C-alpha cells in the first residue's frame, strides 16, 4: 500500500470482473466489502495462475497440498510424496527432505528435468539422489486415496507394474493454469485460448482495444520476473513509449540446494535445431570462493555459436546460480560473444570467476582447470 500511495494509485479490494463495454472503455465491477463500479479506458489483466489439481482430487491443503499448502505444513512429515518433478515439486520436495522428511517424487515424464540442459539435469539428479530424494519416472497416476490418516497413491511404474505409495502428506505439482475465474470475459468478448489463457500478441495486447494482459495469465513462462517486465512494458506502451520484453532472455531459476539457473537455449535444443555450437564448462570444485564456502557442487556451462562465438545459452548448477545468471542475461541482451566474457576482469575470489572460466572453456583456454 505504501507504493500505491507514493505513486497515487487508488486501490479497490475485492474481486474484479468485466461488466460490459461502454463508450470509450469498459465497466468493471469490484465485489468486496464495499461493492464498486469502475470505468476504465485502459485495462491491464494480471490475475496470475492457480495450481493444477489432479482430476478428481481436490486440494484440501491438509493432506493433499498445492504449493501454498506445502509451505504451511506444521511439522515435518515422516513420509512425503510429490507428484511432479518440475520447479515447484523440486523446490518443495528438497526443502522438506533437508528438514528430515523421507521424500518420494513421482514424475510422468520419462526423464528428469527435461526443460533444463541435459548436463545440468544429470548433475542435479545425482546431487538430489545423494541428498536422499527418491525419484520414479514414467509413472501414470491411477488414483489418490486421502480418506485415511495419510494418503495412498496408486500408480503404474515405467515397466507397467502396479504400485502404491503411502505417505503422510502429498504435494501435487503438475503445473499451473491461468486464473480467469470470475473475470467474466464473455461479457466483453475477451478471447481465451484452449488452455484458458488470455490470447495476446507480442506486445501483450488482447483482441480488445485498450485491454492488455500480462504474467501467468498469458503465454510464456510463469515466472514473477517475467510478469513484472511485461507489466512495466505495457505501462510504457500506454504512456506512448516503446516497452520491450524478450522472452528468449527471461532467466529460469530453481531455488533448490544447489540452485539451478539458466538463460537461452539448451544443448539439446541447439542439436534439434541443427545449430553448430561450441560448449565450455567449469566446475565450482576449482573455484576458490566456492571452496571457501564449502559448497563446490556443480558447474557453469556456456554454449556459443560455432562460427560467430555469440552466446546462445548459459546453464548453471551450484552456489548462487540465481545471482550468477544475471551476467549471462546482460551479455546475451547485448549479443556478446563468449570471448567478451572471457576477457572481462572478474573479482577474485568470487563465484563469478567460474563464469569467466566457463567462457574461456568454450575456446579450451581455462586458467584454473
């Protein structure tokens, strides 16, 4: 509220929905403690997303948990099940494992963390398994029974065998859906896609004049920093400026221990696209700051165009990966080459030296490994 007041923004608490189109804009109703009716010439929809539930298995946030419920568990469960090994499943599962829970992760995909670079995913699986997380891939969930004291998950494993997993709590993290509940888009003819997300163009314009949408409720990665960038860009466009967001340069971060972060394309994507590339990698084991921290897990990996040396992707698993990836974002935004990063002086001792060394490794010129 402080920022609202500082910037002279009026705040109306309640559920907003479209009522109808009116001359010069749209009528919006706000249902709350005090019902309000607003008229706006420009509308930005930023209603976010909701956790996707398993069919027929609603979240009770006591035994069957969404990401919200997973953060509110009152005591460490002896046995915890996680369905889905995506970002949220890994973050929640790894936190409760480190706190002492026995954690089993069931994943429908045939391999681990397929959105990440294969090298990073392989290292992450090794590390998380060593930490005690148990993974099963290629599973098909047959049913969830939460009628007793705990939860029993029935599933078919990758070999076709019928299995049961009994746990005290179950976190379901199988993705998220755009939140358009109660928005009443049909009242004004707002177009949604087959997934229920609001259809927008590259500038976040909907099919309606003066109506914009940003964040989880539209296409693109469901990340808070992506939503913020889109919101700023839309405000700039409304003000007559030229806001811009490059979705290809949105960094991805998984806040596990170790952290995982990347920006740009993965090695498997480059192979699939037929792009000739060079790769360079440097382990934190050879970084003085990481050794001093006692956290030498992981590495930094650079992917660069084989001809131009332009950086095509940077992938990190290890300490402060979420911070280190920012340099890669800046470099790629300015079309930097791996050599550009390799020739920039990085402070010693610092974790960022691993970024420089990985860039040097693209040309097989590492100094400390």
